[in-house]
């Protein structure tokens, strides 16, 4: 499952197949000589780990990862069943998803401290609200896994319930209710809808949210951007948006997308590019995160 289930040679062959890049150009872009590329492709030589990482980055730059995700979907038919029946994988998913999703939003909790919060242990040096954020996110994921099913339909009540759980004990954030005023968002140049326009904007999103067409992964990535661009709540928009995305993916038999803290800059940049109508990056980020979800499901 590691490396998107493809060897370095397969990745290089794929790049050569779908682009007009020559072997010489490939060598230049990977900062190696032509003979090295020749040995990788024709002599079965395995690249050094640092070169392997460079090959992987080049692969992701040129290859639409939706094709990789669709291949994985054929191999693992029911991720939701795995998360419901395998306690070890379920617990690991809830822990990792909670840690990364909260860290993206600025939480200082480590993954070990997040686990301690789950166990009801005292977490030294952290504020109560950080502990509550971890517990709330865990509860939201458990609600999600216990309630969704194949072809589950998201509605407004479901979205508001997710927010209510994520923001439990944060009464000033209006748990389970749309924002009633302006919020300042620093990582976008696109103006947010006014509080008065939020219900209408959300109504339009919800009307189409369960329609996936022939490109479900692309549509789910697009919907995630649309939700974040509405920013319907005072707080918790990122966490709820990612929970909604997981709901959509599991309902369509894909692995959950695990966007990691190390990908935060790339994730925000992709959302920013979508402000200008370029959705390629957000689709790729979502696909990378789904692939990480498959890796977790396989216990790797």
C-alpha cells in the first residue's frame, strides 16, 4: 500500500507514458544523470530513498491521483465496514484524524496527549479548551461512524449536529447554529457571504451535496471547497468540513481522507487556488489524503 501501491519504476513509466518528457529530461528534473534513470527503468535498480521521494513528488505533479484512488477502491470494497468491525483500526483512525484535524486548526496537543485526553487522563501544560476540542472531535467521529451507511444522504440537520458535537461546551461559538455575524478569514482573498446569506448559500450546497456524477472524488473535493468558502459557523468550519468529506467518502465506499498537519500549507494553498477556479490542487490533496486513509485501513 505504501507509495500509492506503485513501485518507483511504475511511477516513472507512467510519467513517460502520459507526458512528452524524455528520459533525459526526467534525469534533469530528478537531478541525476541519464545512466541512473536507465538503471532504474531497465536494470531493476531501486532508487535511493531520497530519490524515491523526488520521484513520488514528480509523479503527483503529473499524474491525476484519482486513477490511483479508484484502483484502491476496487481492492478494498467496504472501508466503513472495516472501521465499524476492527476496533484497532477504528481507534487508530479516530486518534489520528482527531490529532491532525485539530492541529491544522492550531491545537498544541501532541498525538500522545490527544490519546491521554481520550482516556480521561490529565494533560499537563494544556488548556482545558484544547482537551475539550480533542474529546469533542472524537465524539463527532464516533457519531459519524455509528450513523452513516452506504449512499448516506447528508442534510442540514446532520451538518448542524456535527457542529454541535464539535463545539460542545463552547457556547460562545453557537454550537449547532450558523454564525450570526462576520468572521475574519486570513487565508483567502474571496469575500465570505454575510451572515444573512449563509442559510441560502448552505441551502444551495446541500441541494447538490449528494449528487456525485461520474467523478465522485472530484465532486467531493469541490464540495469541500464550497463549504469552506461559505464558512457558515463562527468556529469549527475546517473540522466540520473535513468530517463532512469523510462522510461523503465512506458513503460512496472510499477510504476516509486524512489530511495531516504536515500538509496544512499545501491544503490551504489548494483551497486558495480554488478561489480562482483552479480545483486541480484541492483534488490532488484530497486524493493524497484518501490514499493515506487506505494505508491506515491496511494497518500500515
